[in-house]
C-alpha cells in the first residue's frame, strides 16, 4: 500500500481510472466500421456497457466534490475563493473541450479550417458537459443543505420528465408544421427541438428534422442530478461509519438504484442521448455497485496487486483524456501515403487488421492505444506529475 499516495481513497482513484480507461477504449477503435456491439452506445433506448462510462465519470465528479469541499462544509461561510476556484475550473474544462472540437478529425480535399471547422464548431461535448455539470452541482452543494440537495435531484428529474412529456413542439415535415407532445423518437423529441433552436449548426448530429447533440442543452439538466447522486455517495464515504457497514450501504443503494431505474424505464425509457431520469437512477445504481466492489476489494480486503494501472490513470484523468483525444485527432490528420491515408489508418491496417482481421484488429488497436497511454502516464506517475485543473 505504501507505493500509493496516502490520504486518498484508493477505491475512488481505481474506479476513476477504470472509467477513463474505458472511455479511451470505446473512443478509439481501429475503425468505426468494425466495433463489437458492447463497445457501441445503444442506438437509442436501452443500454450497453459503453453507456456506463460517461455517467460513471460524472458520478465520480460528485463523489470527489464531497471531499474537495470538505473543509468548506465545516463552516457556514462560503469564501469568495471557493467560488472563484469553481468558476476557474469550469472555464478551463469547458475551454479544453472546445479546443478539442477545433481540431478536425480529418481534412478532405478543399478543406478550409475557418469555414469548415471554426464556423461550425460543435459547442457541446464530453468535457463541456463535465464543466457545466460541475459548475451547477457545485453551486447547489455550496448553497444548500443535504436535504435540499436531495430535493434538487428529485426536482431536476421530475422537471425534465414533465418537460419531455408535456411541452409541445413542432416539426417541419414536407413543408408542413406538425405538432407533437411527449414523443421520444430519436429525431423527434423536445430535447432535439431545444438543441436545434439554441445550437443549430454547432451540434454533433444533423438529422432530417433537427440538429441535436447527445451532450445537448436540455439533457444536461438530469446530468446534474447524476453528479449530485455522487455527492451523496461521497457524504456516505466520509461519514466515518465502520467499513463493512459503509460497503453494505453502497451495495444496497446500488441495488435500489438498479431496481428503481428499471421500473422508471417502463414510463421513460433508459436513454443516454436524452440522459433520461431512468438512465440517471439506473446508472447511479450501477456506479454504486462498481464503487462498492472496488471499496470491498481494495479498502477492506486490501487486495491491491491489480490496481496500479488504474491508479495511474485515475490520478491524471482529465489530462489523460485531453492527451489521448488530441493525439487521436492528430494521427487522423497526418497523411503518410500518396493516396492520403492517415497515420491512424495506416497503423490500424498494417499492424493490426492485416493479421487479426477487421473486427479483432479494430479491438486490438483500441487496447493497444490504452496500453500506450498507460506507458506515458506511468512516467508522469513515477515523476509525481499530477496535473490538477
């Protein structure tokens, strides 16, 4: 245990590291045309293991928040410096997300960065959602008691549910405005309508009716609840209760979340694109089960022989995500053949697909990419370089 940083909850670092490793794995196949189904997001309603990754990270943000604000909770005063740190961190994370969006994934013939990327830059994104969720969750945590924070969770989920089910919107179909209320189709729903209104031309997806985004405007509301559920988990971990009681409580809460999320799925399907209330509750339950499992193995049973790679990833999670995503985009831009084949494509075809086939080669490339970054971040860890944002 002495080789790991002291005064840290190792199970949380490991859980964070597992999550960021999963994020890099699913974001970097050798080819997007060859991906095994568990490594794809659900097409619309439902879930796959890939749909665990982002809510797990937001949940961890909430858990960490309960620790980072620990000293502030001891007094009733909220010094201005705390709010400044929250604003500063929010702007940095959001800015990093925009920076990634300004790096094109590829440059076809006739490409112009100013007109093809800058003018149509995607404003939402993974880091942008993390930033916005962190900001609003921080304000709630810093200004409301735990009971009121629980009301915020319920209020956000109920409010989003009612909005999606009761607020009418129109879709232009064949030149005619068609009214809809409560419909939850991929191309026809209120969240897509909002994204189209506020973010048109700056989203990930341009559908036949709306421009919309999986990290869009309206669906960020229930995502805040995901982080707040993590905050309550952090409170539980800091409660000072006996270890096995604490662990049993997390497993029990996880089982409740999985059961309740499955029940809510009957009325509002589990859906990552919409970040539906059933998705929030179900994935919080799943996150609790994962964290409780790590807590049991690492903090209670002291079985730590397997954890070092995930600790390394977990200690520099945001920096690792930035490095990995930037490198992935750059290798997609570098042309290495006269035909314009990218460096990424060349590596995949010649080092993996050539002898493993397309599907296994694509998976092997993703695994190798994770291992490559483990090697890089191991150097950071050895030199005690931990990039805090």
